[in-house]
């Protein structure tokens, strides 16, 4: 792998060269240069953002692209990004935040299982627990688990009735339904505001109400332990943007 901003620690992957080449291109496109990173940090400091609260992250889906901004929901300030290959979205995904954190997921073969890396180190896995037959010929996964270290942090079950919702099951027996993919298309006005914001026509940032991490039925934050918080970040990285598009 070529040298990138050393503030972002990325995994050393033992994969075929053609896959590594695709990963390299995505990393180079995503990881900001030191000057650009400092600019993001300065803007966050101007907004009074000292530490990143993961539960205040929102995803900007106003543009159809392989790289999605992660913003501070109340102010719309960019705090990071998540990205995937446009034609092989399952193969590799990367999330970075301006404090230097990274989370990466790498697909295991042609399965629906993934290895999870945080700050360049392997920390867990995303595995299939159960699959269901489709038309007596095909199978598709309908239940998964995210393991962080030796802890089964979260289990997930596909909503069989709708097929577009997933239930998150926590060790304390709490079960929370959440959406996958894009919940709604951003309005033209919202897209215009964000265009002006990026071209610095508007000095202040606009808020973003599309939470990146799932929340409870009444809007409460989820994840009590470090393992659960990292698992929720992984869940959002893998499933907040999928090939499914839901419009409300």
C-alpha cells in the first residue's frame, strides 16, 4: 500500500493484488491530506465540537456517490466519511473520523461474513447465523452477529414481513428495529443548502437529521458498553447504505 496520511492507521491486508488495488484507490480517494484534515478540525473547533460523540453523527445521502459525509447532526459540520467501491460495495468499506479513528470491514470470500478492523487492528467479525431458502434454490442470510473480541455484542434479524428492516438484539434482551439503506430522498432545498455550504456561499452549516447510528423507538441512544458502541458503528458502516433504497 502506498503512503497515506499517517494519522489514519489502516489494516495491512493479505489479499489478491487486484483487490488490494481497488482498496488502495478507495483509500486514496477518501483519506484527507494533512492540510485538509486540519481544515476540518478547525471548522469543528469553530462550532465548539471538542470531542466527537458518535451518537451525534449523521450521514449525508443527498448525493449518490461511493463516499458519504459523516456530519455533526446539530450543525452539519463534517467530522468524517464512509466509503465503498461503487461496483463492489460489499468487498471493502472504510470509515474515518477527524480524530484519526478508522473502522474497516473486509468481506470473507464471497460470503456475507466480514472481518472488522479498528485503527488498523483486527477486532472482530460480522458473521451469518442463519440463512433462509428462496424459491427452493437460493439462500439468503436473515440473521447475523457482530463479535468484538470474545463478546457477542449485537445480533441482527431481518424483518421477514417487510424485508427492509432489521431488529438489533442486545445482550440485555433489548430488541430494537431499525432501517437499512436510505430512508428518504433528500429534498431539493436540502441539497441546495448543502451545495451552498460546500462552496462557502453560506457561512453557517445546516443541520442533518439522518442519524448514522440507530436509535431506540423513542429516539434514545443505544449501546452501553464499548463493544456495543463499536458494533453499532460497524453495523452502520455495513448496512446504513446498501443496494436497498427505502423512500418514506
